[in-house]
């Protein structure tokens, strides 16, 4: 039986909750972030996005882009309560719900609680219930599999619904830029462009053998995606155990040239942890891949979790100092990982919820490396 999959994505979730609860914020550019040189944007209202503001952006840059923006400190306890309401609505329709974060989830409604024959009808009922019970809007994608449903949910945002019917999958995909496919980042997109492949229909023209010669085992996956094939099931109650961000460079670089990308990756990892309201991490991992594809990693486990992206950056720099390869070694990839999530997530206010000793001080005090 062909699956019927929904991807539901709340619209500008954190900012929308703030605008709902404070009428004076409605229609104004709202940025959910602590103000300060070390803060990053957790969310931005659609009014703020018109100025180019987006999540994971440094808060100071957001302020420069829109001096009239209203900065609101995040209240994760409140966002989690609203997310729980939305989750309860999902569970009325199916037991197969795979949350990706507080504000989005996959739902397999092939067999649904109300025995509705149409996944589109299920999506409409869910969106209507969310609006009625929370006062917020959600966008939905309906498709035969997960990756198509996720693309579709972004098609008519905000407050939209888009359906990719099985008979239209190839037609829908044909004109899409290859960068829309999951796993195709900027580096992969550039490599495909060098081969004359910019759209999915151009990718589909290549044989599996041709793609595997260029991309190894990933070539088969590219071919499957170009055909709209994705057999991954909706996995309920999956607990994410780590956060990982990485960049592959267009040119190989020395270790002393990696400060800026390491800082950017640390900020992205922290922003993801904040946005998904995950338990706070105790272990920070630095991943490197040399020009000749040798992988190495360094990690540090701390007795108290980092309290900001800046703390993660400090630990990452210490881990870079523990790399003992020759100084002229070139690296093609760097990554930052967070793991060791040990306790329920606090609301991440900067203050007494965290230990007063910074991670840098813990390292200075001689915390043993892992």
C-alpha cells in the first residue's frame, strides 16, 4: 500500500506564540532572541523576515537589518506547552507521529483514527483544529513519502496546504533545483552544477552507474530521490541523541584558517538545540576530515552544560589545540557536534538555571578530556 504522509510545520512558531499572547506585537517585526553580542536569533516573525532576518543569525546583525524590530527573550516552557497542544491534535488522527522539533512533525495517515480515505482531508482537519485550539496557523504538505511531504509543506507558506499526488510526483520534481533534495547542500549542488545538473529532471537523465562513479554510494540515493522514491518510515517517539553541523569547503584549508567556520558551526548547533528545546548537552565534539579523507575527532565532556554559543566556541577552540597533525595539513571538512543530553531542557534563560562557572573556566580548572 502506498503511504500517505503529512508534514505539518507551524508558521514562525515562537514568534507567532509571542504575537498571539501580546496583541501589541501583531503586525510588527518580532525577533525571538536575547539582545547582546553573543546571542543568535531563535525565530523571526514574517514581518521581520522581510528584512532578511532568519533563525541562527547573530542578533546584532538582525538589529542592524531592522532597527525597529522588537526583541523578545524566548520562553521555551511556554512554547513546549503549546507544542504539547499541537502534538495532542496530531495524536487524535494517528499513532504514527514523528516529531522533528517543537514546531514540525511527520504523520503517517495511511490508516488514520477517523478512517478518512483522503490524506488531504486529514491535513485540513488538523490545520483547522490547530487554529481553533491554539490561535496559531500551520502549513501542511501531503505526499506519498516523507521527503516530498516536507518540500510540499513549504510550498504555500504561511498558512498553506500543498498536495503532491502520486500521479504527479515526477512532474512536480522535474523543474525543482537539485538543492531542494534532502542531503544536497551547497557543496554537492556545486558538484552537480559542474556536471551540468541543476534541475531534478537533469539528474534523472543520468544512470545510477554514472552517478555512482561521481558520488559513490550516494549516487544511488540521488537517483532514487530524482524518481521520488523514499522508503523511510515515519518513526514515532524517536529521541534525538545528538546535534551535528558540518561544512565541506570548496578548497582545502589549514587548521589556523578554521576559526570562522568553527564559530559559525557552533552557533548553528546551539541555535538548533535552543529551537528544538532539547536537553542541554554535556559533550562537545570537533570533527575534521583531511584533504586525503582521514577522519579524526576530539571531544570534551563538561560537568555543566554550555550556556551559550560562545561557550561552545571556547571549547571547540580548545579541541582544535589538541589536534597534533602537522601545521601544514589541509582539511576539507570541519564539524561541531553536541551530545550527552542528560537532563530535561530548562527554558535556557541566561542566568541562575546554569552553573555560574563557564565552560572555559572548567577547562582551565583541569576538567579531563575524553
